[in-house]
């Protein structure tokens, strides 16, 4: 297994980064990871993704969601290199500081590969899907290659984390149209920028975001980790998606109680 020593070194963020994240609901951090580290983990993640890609059944039409990317989750449970990356103190320490909590647990990981023909990802807020009792959860979005605009990097709606309009919408063509209108009515700033190799973005669960199609001719490979407050409690699910997330990502957790299952280990603590 490759030595990925930088993954064990916590990041120290300054007050400007923390204040910007708190205000905007997201942050794009530069030069968090080295090219050497990303090359090692990209090979491991890509091998696992390619071996688990599920073809559509005969006669099945792809949904907008399926057209957007290939999605494979909880790879930390099947590959030691991926596990070292997902459990990285370097990334998890940044998540804890941004959330202003003493420690974070893993909710789950997911590899998101937008193929060269991959379509757009509609506007959405991740926390619509999560049975979590507070907003102290954040997604780390980590491109595994340089990601110019034509590859479809994440697009953020700054300061939308407190906006409650559209929170009942699942990802679909309908959500894209409705949320695009709602967010533009609020005159939020739409932030779209390329990602250099080693950049990492973090966004809150209620921060609206989308991504354009990949027109580059090369797959856009991204690994994400979703971290939550180490003391996060499970809420009573409010929709079928949250019920499914409960069964899949935190089986055995009890509504109203802290989420402390084997699939949700503490990956960073400041104490």
C-alpha cells in the first residue's frame, strides 16, 4: 500500500476561511492535497468504480440523475487505499473546523464519475436526502484531476444555505427548472470556477449546488466524503429518501439518539 503520509497531517484553517464558509455555505480551498497523493488514490478509486459500474437493464431509460454521473458509495469498506483517503485527518480536520465542532464522523463516501458524455447535474440540496437532526454536516468534493469548466465542476449558490424555498425537491429536471427560477429571484451569487489538482471544496447540506455537463472528452473523476458532527443524532425521516439513507448509511441507529454505528466511525477529533 502506498505511503500517503500527508493524509495524516491536520489542516489549520484561519479565521478568514471560517468566516467565508459560515457566510457563503461553501468554500473552495486551494492546494489541500498533493499530486502524488491524488495519483495514488485515483488509481485505487478508479479500479473500484470501474469494477462496480452497473449497466442499465434492457429497455431501461436513464434518468437525469443517471445521465449525470456514475456513483459508487462506501468504497472505504472494500479497499485499504481508499479507506486511508476517506479517513484522512487532513480532510476531516478541515471539515470539523468549518462545522465548528470538536469532531466528525463519516456519514458515507461516494465516488462521482461524470463520463465524457455525462449530462448536467440539476440544482439540489443534499440534506433533502439525509435523516440528520442538524445542519452540522458537510461534503468534501475532491477532483482527482485538473477540472476546467468544460468538465462540469460544482457550481455553488452562495449564501443559499439559509434559504428554505425548494427544500422539498428531489434531483430531477423539474428541480432544475424550479430551483433555477427560485434562486435567481433571490439574486444569490452563482459561483462557477475551475478546480486545480489538489483543490477541495466543502459545502453544507443545505447549500444549493449543481454542475454542468462534461464536454471535455475525458471522464471527470471526483471522490467525495460526507462528514457530520460526531454527536449528530438521527431524526425521524421525513421522506422515503431519508428512510432509505437510514437503512443504508446508518443501519441500527435510533431516531433521537446519536448515530454511532460501525459504518459511521469518528474520523477526526480535536481532543
